[in-house]
C-alpha cells in the first residue's frame, strides 16, 4: 500500500520551466506557421504599376505640349505670311509672269501658307492619333491596378485572415497546455482540451496553407502576367513614339521641301530676266545702246537757220591795242544783222561759252576812212566784259585787215550797218518753240522785224565826207548817215 504524499512533499511544476517551454514552443510554431508575405509582393507590384502609369502620363503631357507648340507655330507663320501678303510697291516695274520676282513672292506666299497649314495638321494628328494610343495604355495600366487589387490583394487578405485564425488557436493551445501543467487536477473543458485544440490547429493550419498556396499561385500568375503586360506597355509606347516620329519627321521633311522650293524659285530666275522684260516694256523710254550718239549736226531747233543768226561778214582782223607797246592783236570779228560788231578770241563755240570780248553797236559808232588795210571805228563797247568796263567812254579803235580788198569789204559792211535800215534783205518767218497762241506768235515775230530794204551789197557806197554832228549832251560826234531816213532824228529801229 502506498504512502500518501503530504501537501508539503507534493512538488508543483516550476513556473519558469513552464513558461520557457511554452515560449519555445510558440516561437517554433510561429516560425513554421507563418509563410511567405504575399501582401508585400502585392504592394510592390502595385507601386510598379503606379510608376508605369506616371510614365505614361509624362508621355501624354509631352505629346499635348508638342501639339500646342505646333498650333502656336501655325499662328506665328500666319504672322510671317502677312509680311508678303501685300502687293509689291512699284510692282509695275517687275514682270507679271511667274518666272521672275512676282513668281518668287507668289512662291513665298504659297509655301509659307503651306508651312502654317502643315503645323495645324501636325497638331491635329498628334491629338487624334498619338495621344489616344497613350490614353488607352493609361487606362490599361489603371485596369491592371484594379485587377491586382481585386484579385491578388483579396487573396492576400484571405491568407492573412487564415493566419490570424490559426494563430489564435495556437495561442489558445499554449494557454491550456500551460494550465494543464500547472494544475493537472483542475478540470478543462472538452473543447479546450489541448488534444482537441491541437487537432483544431491542424485543421485551420491546413486551410491556411491552402489559402497561402492558392494566393502564391495567383501571385506567380500575376508576376508572370506582369512580364507580358510590361512588354505590352513598352510595345505600345514604341508604337506611339513611332507614330509621333512619323508625323514630326514628315513635317520636317515637308518643311524642308517647301523652303527648298522657295530657294529653287529664286535660283531658277535668270539673272537678266527682269531687266530684259523691263527694257522691253519701256522700249520707248529706255535708251537704245545700238543707236549712234547724238551730234550737233544732227540736231535741229527752232530758228536755227533764221536770217538774223547768219553773219553779214565774219573773219579775222587785227586791232591795235590801247597800249602802244603791244601793237596789233588778232581776233575773230563778226558783223551781225542786228548791226553789232562783235569781237571773239576765236571761232570755237565748244571750248568755252562764246561771249563777245568786245561789242560795238554800229549805228551808234562813227566810221573813219580807209587807209590801205586800216580803218577806224569810234564807239563805246557795250559787251559788258572786261574790255567794255575799261571803255567807260567812247574810244576810237583801229582795225587792220589782211589785204586792201578785205579792208574794203569790212569797211563797206560796217559802214552800211551804221545806216538806219538793217542790211538784211532776206525775208524770214521766225518760229518760236514755245509759241502756242497767235499772240505768242506775234511777239516772236516782233523780235525779228522783216526788212524790205536791199542788202549791203546793193546799197550805194557810203561817203566818208558826210558831215559829222555832235550828239547832244555827250560830245560824241555822229555821222549824218545815222539820221538818214528817220524823221525822228535817229532813224534806228531798236531790235
């Protein structure tokens, strides 16, 4: 018969041991119970989809910005087009055919308008054909995110739930196993029997494993589909960028071709095209280089051959200088129908302006007698030149001809020119280049009065012995011939 143990001898289980064993068991169970954390994988994949979605958004913004720039450039080229929209100033100077300057500017207008329309077309193509590709891709990424959240994430939640249930039963088993060791005589409910709890853990752990494996398989499927999905994303991006390049590259090629056409229009213009056409249009105004230069002999002007322009006599004479030591000097002298005796240095009308060096109005002069080749003329120089200024008073000038016959001719013409009537015998009809009315014609005719009298050759020779009268108030003596035929006393018709 056994001896009953006393309460003092009864040894209770050591608490530390119980706790230690329980903790060790729990730690070991936890390590075996917890499997892979698929929720972390799901969150990582969701973050990756978010990155792809943002990448797609950046591309969409890039295409939209490019489209806006294209629209803005179209407006800028409209401004450029306005610089050549107005017709060319003095455009009538250019040929109106399209092979010249007019054609160049028409080409500029057409191609600039084409560039502007091309930018508008590019803007429409980018918005209508490139942006939709990226927008559809963006939606696909969003749908993939929803799919991941609705499938894999839901499976991860089921796994977490199963793990929580299993963990609660494991903790319950540890609680009642410890109670069993500490108070073995205490009654434990049947459903909390550690044996039953262990079997319940096996049941729930099996369900957990099934959920974990199912979720694991789903995640593997999702991971595998991600590789295909990302390949699809990249392929779609490549297609979008290829379409983008097609429109942008085509735009640049067309723009280059348009500018090339402008340059070609300018380079194909012959260098003498505009000038040749300009000369042809203004043939009556432009100078014909094939025509010979003008000569004085080929020019005619009004009154060019009027009788008043022809000398009565002209030639070289010698005149004695007022300075005795200088003797005689040769000059070119002319007696005109206007009854002037003009002295010139020579007979050249082109070297300098042929203004007379000396001019004597013969009706106011006194003609002396001929002495061989010499004769004298007494009068006042009215040329207004240097010599005339020197002759402030009437001076007697001595002339010398080359021969006595020449002296006789000069003396007779000069003597006849002192008469009241003009020695011009020819009738003439002077013409005025500016006379357009009868009154004007009358004025011009009055400039050169007709003289019905005979020529100097037909007049009787003047007598050198006629009395000489003194001009009243001047002391200048004048030949009586000055007063011949003039009831007024001078008989000189002013011209």
